C-alpha cells in the first residue's frame, strides 16, 4: 500500500505542471470601439461609437474590409507615461485597395494585462497608462467582414520600460570604460597574497 501511495504522489507531481500549462490561455476582452482614419485625420476611439444602423449602412453599400493597418505599430513608453488611441493612424481598405473612411473596429486587450496597463475608457478616446514595465498588445478587429466572410484586423504593441534612475547611466558608462580600458581599472586581487598586498597599499 505504501508503494502504491508513493507512486500516486509522484504521478500527480509529474502531471501538475502539464495541467497548469494546458489550463492557461490568453483571453481577449473588447474594451471599446475605434473608427479608421479619414484622410490625414487620426483614428477615432471611445465607447459606443457605432449603432446597428451604421453597420447596416456599410452592409448595404457592400463594404468589405480586406486589410487593416496601423501607424505606428510599436509605441515605446516609460512607466507612468500615457498613450491614447486617437493619436494613431488606422487604415482600413477593401480588396481593390480603396480606403474606407471611418470603418468600424472593435478594440481588445488581454484580460490578464488589463489592470497593469492602466486602461482609461472615455466616450471620445481610449488611453493606457501602464504602471508596470512590459509589452502590452492591443488589437483592432474590423466589424465588417471581408469578401470571404472572415474578419481582418491589426495589432499594436505598447512597449513599456522602467525609467532610468539617476546614477544608472554613470555606472553603465564606468563599466563600459573599464571594459574598454582594462589597464585603467582598479586592481583585482586573485589570490590571498594579492589581497594582502592590496590592503597594504
């Protein structure tokens, strides 16, 4: 009986990490709407930008979105800085590459990053204000399907780094100078006798 119990415990320990890996999955949640850019104007973002009648109008005109692009695709921030989606340029186009102005899009973020990215949703904008360094993707998905029935979209990455603290750059420069000029670096004691000589000096 003792052998069987031990074997059971070892089996559970071996399977537990696999079960955790299988259970983990990325969940995306819709946090608002966006509208593609119109000419040189930036994109729009916010809550409840479209009604069912707006989508019906696009459908009656047989508008099908085949491609969604963003500019820029990567945004670099320091912790504590804010970024708003209305500063983006979002281009939605049809199969013939014609631009669709104010095409309706949904905005999604990862559920497990929602708090850390400091999401701020307003009627006329959606902003992020991250308090933790990391990479935060944001997805834009067309509410108008392509000709084949699939939905197209784009994704941006908000890359957040911790701000450089005073003295960090000086220490980095000192380390780099020592690496480039080893003869000017402080002597390193490699043996007991060397350490005694260094202390005497």
